């Protein structure tokens, strides 16, 4: 079994290589590899290949902070979120709508973009009076692009995941996967500047564990890729320490330096929302895919 270097290096930073070996041996014994549904965690869009997500059910994770803010905005009453590939694309899209019906939201390198109405703190999206019934054109350094790339690669609706909704989004994915329309599952982490982010990998590992259990109840076997196995083991060994992980992560420390320490606390709240937003290629809403 080939172990990707970027997965092993991260795992070994908190767990011994012997523990990793035992974890992988457990998965090899547990799963019926022949005919099992493949589940992979992709630690950053940088590692996507043209066919990585083709035909797969997908979720995108960006705990700090894009997916956390998107979920919060929709639960607070936003009509829809339009993820964009650049600030210019967001401004151009917003200009097509009347000012009272839309907002510009997001960040660049963690900070408010000139001309935008809102940044990327989930606290900015809590106020229903601000976001209710609004179309939000949304651009962030890592998250919005990852969402677009996931849809482009899979060609199917993409779930929006964070610690805030980890159980709800996992349950929605189990239901979708059990319908038999997908050949596999991919959990794409937004990462940080093209590399793995600790907080996204932690969230992805929790999703892997919940999918594994949920699909087992449906009689569906999973074949875990190496990064999915490592992420699940990491998440389970650090269960209950989500806030510590966010605070110790590189991006968490960066956000803290910008004055966003409270965002880490908010984003660490496990299952704060019972919502599973989905991106249909144009907009993110709370609606289920057709």
C-alpha cells in the first residue's frame, strides 16, 4: 500500500508511525476491498487530478473560515451564496443585482477586501437583519475556489462541511451515497496556500468516521484511501480537542494575530447547526439536490 508523504508527515506529527501502521492494518482487515465504495480525503485542491473526483459524491471543508461562514449565513436567512474565483468576479456578479438584494462577502489573506460589505468572520453572518434574503457573492483565499473546483471535478452537487455541521452533513452524504448513484466519495479540504491544514484534516477525519458508520448501517462497505485512514485516526485520537487544534494550527495562529481569536472558538463548536448546504454549480443553498 502506497502512503502519500504529505499524509504520513502530518500524521506522524501527533501520532507514532507504529500507531499509523496499526490503524491502516485495522482498515485492511475490516473492509471488503472487492466492490467496496472508495473514500478519499484530498488535503488540498493542489493535489486534485483531472479525474480525482469524477463520478464521486463530494464535500468541501474550510473550517477557518469559509465553510463555517457560509453555513452560518444560510442558517441566518441568506437566500444563497455564490462562491467566486476572484474578488473581481464577485464584484462583477454583485453589480448585476440591485444593491438592496445582494452583499459582497469574503476575505483576502484573512482581511476584509476593499469594497466588500462583509469579511469572512462567521460573526458577521449571524445577524438575520444583515443577511436575510440576500444573495451573497463570496470570495476567499482558499475556500470559495475549492468549492468551485470540487463541482468542476465531480460534476455533481457538492456539500459544504465544517465542524459546525459535521453530523448533519455526514448524514446527508450517507443518504446520497446509499442511493447508488456514485462510484465513490471525496472529501476535499481547502487547505492553506496549497498545503494541508490541521483543522480541515481534523474535520475531514470526523466525516470519514461518520460516513464509515452510517454506510455500514446501510450495508455498504468502504475502502478508505491512505489519507482518509490517517485523517480518521487523527480525528478520533483528538476527539474533544477541536478548539485546541484550531488554536495550534498555522492558520488559527495567523487569524489570532489578526484579532480573530473569537472566530476560532465559534468555528470549533461541534454540531452547532443542523444544516447541510449544497452547491449546485451556481449557488449554495440549504435545499437538497434534485
